[in-house]
C-alpha cells in the first residue's frame, strides 16, 4: 500500500491563478519539494481535483527540502486549483 500525502490546512492565500501559499500541518506521509497535490477537501466536506506542485517549503521562514509529521510549515504551491475554504490537501509522493 502506497503512503499518501495528507496535509491539514491552517490557512490558504491565492497569490494568483497559478500560485498559492498555505500554512499546513503534515498529517501523513512526509512532503518534499516537487510533490504534487491532487485533491482538496473543503470545510463543507466536498472535494475537488487540483493540480498543485510544491515549489518551496518554509519552516520559520527558512527553506527546507521536506516536511514530516507532525510538523507545520508554509508551502508555496504552483498550478491550478481553488483553495478558498480548503481544510485538507491530499496527494502522492513523487
């Protein structure tokens, strides 16, 4: 069974149509720069497919290569997907 990325989202800001910044807590498999997030779960329980690549992970405003449970960090994301009201992000490690 493949481990899945599971991130709890504390806050999300859509910087543009192709860029977003989220503060997250890692709840599943460790996350690395380059991983792709494919599903957003919203506060009302609905889900939506997204295509977001992690381009940077910042812990205490310093770039790191990975984030593992149960730590929090700021993620810079590139791709497509609406993040207003998002509660969780899921994906597959590369």
